[in-house]
């Protein structure tokens, strides 16, 4: 069976090819209207299934139980919401990045062409403060892969060398909070950029 990381790589390359071949076919912005929104959701759900395949039934039973108990994701102060911060963070990060890889500037926000899916995840700074929703680590994970941050988020992002595969590898079955993720991703990568990583997670409030 293929490793998940390899599957990601294949799908990522497939979508990049799709993008270049369809770029000429879809010269009309209207032709892509809202299909990027649907694609973002599909990539998001695909990311959940990849996470499930890695962490197994116990993690996922607790995830589903939490959602049923709280009629949804609850908010940042709901008991057990730390698990949601990890799982929704991963799914948001992948969903937005893949939507950007597929659509680039051909997204459906016609009133703001600079508002790409990548810009949206770059601007995503939903902090886990009491009562807040969303409150997941999607923006944090994205920020680990590139440098720079819009001023208004007030987050120090000087981390830039982590990859999607390294982030995925850290989603171990016992990683049930962003704090767990923070420690595991550092340990697995020889404390790469540790000072900047610590500032990043601290500024997000994790
Ligand atoms: Zn989700």
C-alpha cells in the first residue's frame, strides 16, 4: 500500500497538471465560478480521511463523539476542543493549499482577484480564545511552510522550511492538541527553526 505522503504528492502533481491544461480552456472567470469553493470542501474532506487513515479508530471515535456531544465543533472553550484544533487545522490547511494549487488566480472571488485561496489561509488567524469559532491551526500549519505574515494578524511568522509531508508525519495518534503537535513536529525534525516555531505557536495562542 502506498504511503499517504506519496498519495498526496501524486494528487498534488495531478492537480498542478490539471491547472495548466485547463488554464486555456477556462479563460472565462465565470466558467470556474464557485467550483473552487466546492473543490476546497472536497480537499478538506480528503484531508480528514488521510488523517483518519494515519491515527486510526480510537482518535476518530473521540473526534466523532465530541462533534455529536457538542452538536458541531463547539468553540475554543468547549472541553475537548483541542482535538478539533488539530483535525480541522490540518483539513483547512490542505483544503486551501490544494484549492490554490488547482485554481491560482482563477478563483471565484471576482471582486478581489488578489484574494487567492493561499492568501486566505495566510490571513487565517483564528485564535483559540474563549468562545471563538473557528479556532483551528490551519493558519499556523500554513505559516510553517513560508515566511512573512500580514501585519494585521500580529503574528510573528519567521518559520519557512517545513513541508506538508513533515506536518502530516507529526499527526500521530497521540497528537490530540496543537500543543502535542508543536512538540512532535519539532522532535521529528531535529528542532528545526525552534525559536521561530515557538514564537509562531505562542503568537497564535496555542
Ligand atoms: Zn473538517
